[in-house]
C-alpha cells in the first residue's frame, strides 16, 4: 500500500479544484431571465426594471431582457415573459468544461446533473491521482453514451403532448426523426440513464435509452466511502471493439484531505499483451 500526502502540490491543483459557479449559464428556457428553471414574477420584475433599456448599452441585463430581439426592452418583452408564468425547465446550471469529472459525478450521485460538490471533488481527486501517477494522464474515462443525447421511440398514433412537454422541460435543441426512433439532443450534458427513465414513463413513449458508444477502452468508477473516494481505473488496450484484450487495473483511494493511497495494481489479458 502506497500513501502520499500532497503538501507541496496543493497549490498546483488549487485552480483545478476551484468551483465552476462563476461560469456562464447558457441553458435557460424561454422567459427564464434569471436562469433558475422557473418563469415567475421575479422574471417579470427583471423586465420591468429595464424598460427603455437598449441592447448594446453596456448593461448585459438589457440583452437578456430583450426577449423578442427588437433591440429595446418594452411591454412586448414583459408580455412574452408573463405569458409563460409557471413554466419550468431543467436547471442545468453552468456548463462544466471537464466532461470526465461531470460524467463520473453524475454516475456517483445518480442525479440528472452533477452536483457542484461531487464535480469539484472528483475533478480535484483526478488531478491529484495523475500528479502522483503520471502514467494515468492518458487514461481518461470514456463516456458510455453521447452525453447530451437520448434515443426514444414515440407512439405517433395518438397525442404526444406529455412527450413534447418533457422536451421543453429538458431544453431539447434538436430532434432527429428516423423510422426506428428519434434522437434528442439536449442543451448540455446530462445523466441519460436518468432521463431515459423519465421518458420511458410516458404513455406515448415505447422505449428510451442513451445513445451508447462501442469500442470503449478506459473505464473509471468512483465509490465514495465516507470522506474517502475510491477510484477503480481500468486501462484497456488492444482490440477494444467488443472488449479489450489487455488491462491494467488500479484501485486508488483519495481522502478528504487529499491523501492519495494506492490500494492495488494488477495486469491481465491474453498472451500477447505487453506490459511495461
């Protein structure tokens, strides 16, 4: 068992650990001027407070408040928002740049979007692991599915109002209709396993599933054990179309104070596998 206490590297990974809360939130529904996932009087007040404001004046709020894009905030914009009072949307929060940490955090939490604490924790832990084990820099968790898509089969023989309402809620930005089903593209990445359950529960949906990849070679799973997170890392190589021939396995613990501990390492595969 190998343990490292990273006193000298804490400054190196500080920027990696920094929260993403200040990032721009791009996924907002119509009328949701403050991006909280709900159209309510707060959004109406946002518009009223900017009546007469012109786009390009230097106030970023003017651009948001100009809901009809005519260059000025006026009663038409308030009417646009008021007509949508009560509408709800998935609150995506800010976009995360690190897809690996986001997907792992969604898997750990089981939530439709990764909570900030889980994303930041995993992002920081993976930075610490790769500093201690540089050979893992190139071992990046492959997503099992397209992170912003879902495949669904819809029964078109009747009304599909609930299906369309769910599309609005999840802020679907594209719907590709094929003979075998529909490919939905969402505004940002989400937990497609959770979204599939939501869609499959609708009467007008026959089935729903993530848009899965094949040929994955690297897998990482995370298992929280109190304040310690255990990372199981599978570095696969050689003929990975339907399962790699060769594997390197690490089990690594990272404690809440940043202590990195190698629990185990092993290698396995077919006779022609070459391990360093």
